[in-house]
């Protein structure tokens, strides 16, 4: 694959007569570099020259130089920090026999002998042991697991933290936050063998979602393929790389039209390919998003806090959750108290005099739509824009409230949108004056999941730079970032927007904005902890809780 991509590049740059010699030389040089990569890296050690060697980017397709040595270093540290355990490779064609089987796997509440009394404030630890389809214990890690503790009757739920012991067993740790019964739920999202496939797809087929653009001038019209990176062919390309941010975007050049006649952008379908039998790794109900059963009891009874008794902490040090549901309302642990904004007048009162700018994907659009629906006096102005992509503007003249929404820059999976409406968030933020009346909300994750993580890192670095500039010139501006969330997985969506992709990007997002004066809406925990099924577009009860979190940042409870 690597060699093939390299050859394609070379062929397009020399005449066919010398192609064979050139290809031979190119392949030779490429292989030489490849096999001496470690050697080159060792040579660089001790001499802190930049840019650092980017060993993660040994693939040709979709590799861009970071914008600065600092960016390159951060990229490398981030990629190291999210490195996923390798899974032993299996003989082809793939058989499920040696892959993780949720039906054979079990979890156990610790201590195994029982007899423990649980109190509010304690930590509950669960040991999860994975087995393959033959019933043999797994010996390596890398399975994607989600864990939740809940009680439907109490409207209570909290996300657990999962730790991979890399030997086929995992721990899940939960904070005990409510009194009464609490039930453990552990879900296998993907066997580790599926992650191997997901990794490879992003490396080798970052163009498996095809984007198309119509170019038009007068009566001449042509459609070509576009992407963050295109496979080199003999066809010339139009370079739509954003001059301010350096965000890459390319289209094959239309034959009879110039590059500046681009009119629209749309999703031209899925072109990904799996190897033989790999689709077996993505079967709903068999090995994708399947609950794992308990050996023994799956629930505990939590007693009130006992002042005299020391809290039970798990053996594994883990940061706790940021919040939990109780009576179906999100309670914050690490942020400001979440207030309930139940009527239009309370929301209006909070937003009075504010300009709220929402930037990002459809999961941020949901918030625009929620406010627009919840507030009768907030009127959406008809910009005749795309229903899915916007932009949108809504106004309440009397209370001087402005709410805007704009989609993030490409890649955008959507029906046709005018190319001219594709704006990068960083550029939009750079055009804001900011101040105490300005609220900026950013959410970008799902549309970047089928690309190498480097693309997402670069995008966030650009957005962060713009946010830092905004907070420098107007420190009173409130900036809120939405994280990604788990979704319902079909075999199709698993290959482009798996929770594993989202989880990895989520870690990058959190690290990227750590230490800045920005606030998070932890959509990941808020969806995971809730009893409703995972959905890329969380259903109304979760959106309402998210809006309460946002409004609580804008209008925190006055300390009495
Ligand atoms: C795996 O590692 C954990 C943590 O070190 C340990 O408690 C557990 O016993 C190990 N499991 C197996 C099957 O070796
Ligand atoms: C929820 O908690 C209540 C009170 O402890 C208990 O009676 C009930 O059985 C629990 N429900 C579930 C589904 O665990
Ligand atoms: C595309 O344009 C950008 C900005 O002008 C430039 O830095 C980059 O090298 C160009 N890429 C290609 C492949 O021509
Ligand atoms: C380009 O123009 C030529 C001459 O008018 C025409 O034959 C050809 O079909 C056009 N190509 C495309 C891709 O529209």
C-alpha cells in the first residue's frame, strides 16, 4: 500500500519512458528510508532540531507538515498519549474464533467474596475478563469497553472509567453518588481486532467518504472529487488550502473550467473496502455494542455517607466523573451547580443582551434548534440557507438576544451546500470582537473521525490559537466547548464514525483545551450516563440537560 501510493506520486511527475527506472529508484529510496526510520530517529536524539521526525506518518496519503515545530512536537505527544494497544495479528482469512466474544466474557463486582458495605462517596471497582469465541481467555488488551452505573427508577446514572490491564482483563471504576440501588452495565463496543481494522482504514483509506464539488461557469458544468487529501493521479488538482489557517482541501481540477468556478460541496458516498471476512468484526448483537454479563450480582446497595467510616477507594487511581444524573437531571461534580431553566422567561432572562455564536457540526446545531423552539420570542431570520448546514440567525429584538449557528469547515458530510458557506471555525472566531456579552460555543468531532488523527489535531490547534487570541483581546468572553459522544453503531457507521474514533478524538480535544479559560459540556459522559440509547444526535431529554449546563455557565447561581 505504502509503496503503491509512492509509485503513483512519482509516475505523475515524470514522462512514461523513464517511469520504470524512476519507480525502481523511488521504491528503493522509500524502502531504504522506511527500514532506517529507527536509525534516523536515534541519530536525531540528543540534537533537539526541529521538526521532530514524524514516525506516526509513514503513510503517504494525507500527510501534512505541521505548521510549526511546536505544533509538530505537540502532535507527537498527543499521538503518543492516545496510542492504542496493539492486537496480535490473526491469520487471513479472518475467523472470529480467536477474537473477543462478549457472550463468553464476564464482569465481577469487587471484592469477589462480597460482604462489602457501600456508602456514598465510595468507589466501586469491577473486574472485567474477556474471552474469545472458543471460550479461551484473551491475553491481550485493546477491546473498546464502556461502563455505566445506573438506576432507572431513580433517574440516576454515572459513567464509569475503564482501565485496560493489557492482559485480557479490564477494571471499571465508578463513583457512588446516590443512595439506594445501583446497577453496573458493561458494554463491549468493539473487540480489539476491530480496532486494528479501524486504524488501518484511517491510514489507508482516509478518502473512503467521497466529497464532490460542482464547478460551473455559464452553461459548462463539471463535477469532481474533493478531499482533505487526494490520491495523486495525472489529473491536476485545485488547491483550496485556507490561506489563513493552512487547513488543507483539494479537488481534482475540472477539465474545461478553472478552479475558481467551484459552486457546491456535497457528500458523494462511501467507497471504503474491507478485507475478507472483516465485516464479521462489526456485527450488532454479536460483537458490536453488546452488553457483558455479570458473574454474580450486577448491583450494589449504597448507604448514606457514614461519617466515622473511611471512604472505600478503588486500588486504581482514576479521576472521577464530571457529573451524573439524579432524578433525570444532570448534576455537576466539577463545574458550577447546574440550574434548571424550565421556562422561556428564565432562559430569556439569562440570555438578555447576549450574543451567542454556535460553531460546529449537527450536534451543536441541535442546541440552536432547541433554543429556537424553546423561546417563542426568539425568531429565526430566513437566510434561505441549507436546513442542515445553515448558517442560521435568530433574534429577540426586545431582549437584545442574538443566536447564530454556522457549520465548521470541510470535511462536511451533507447534502449539497454552497462552497462559499464553508468557513473554518478559527477564521470565524478571529472576526469576533468578544466581551462579556459574547458567548462562543464550539463543537467539532464527528466529521473528522474517518481521517488520520493528525488532521483533527491540526484543526484544533488552529481553533485553539483563535480562542487564545479572542480571550487575549476580550478576556470576559465565555467560551464553551462540546465534546463528542457515543452513537448508535451500524456496520456502516462503525467504519466512519465508530465510538472508538470519537473516543480517541475526545482525548485530543480535552488535552488541547486543558488549562485554558474555556468550559466543557461533557457530552460524552452525559450520553453515556443516560438511560436512553446512544444516538449521534442525543434525544431531547439529554439536549435539555446540556442546555441547562450551558446556561449555568452563562448565568451561574448567585452565591447567597
Ligand atoms: C491482569 O493484570 C491485572 C493488573 O495487573 C491483574 O490484577 C490480573 O490478575 C491480571 N490477569 C491475568 C489473567 O493475568
Ligand atoms: C432503584 O433503586 C430503588 C431504591 O433503592 C430500588 O427499589 C429499585 O429496585 C432500583 N431499581 C433498579 C432498576 O435497580
Ligand atoms: C496548497 O496551497 C498552500 C497554500 O498556498 C501551500 O502551502 C501548499 O503547498 C499547496 N499544496 C500543494 C500540494 O500544492
Ligand atoms: C470539455 O470541452 C470539450 C470541448 O468543448 C468537450 O468535448 C468535453 O466533453 C468537455 N469535457 C468535460 C469533462 O466537460
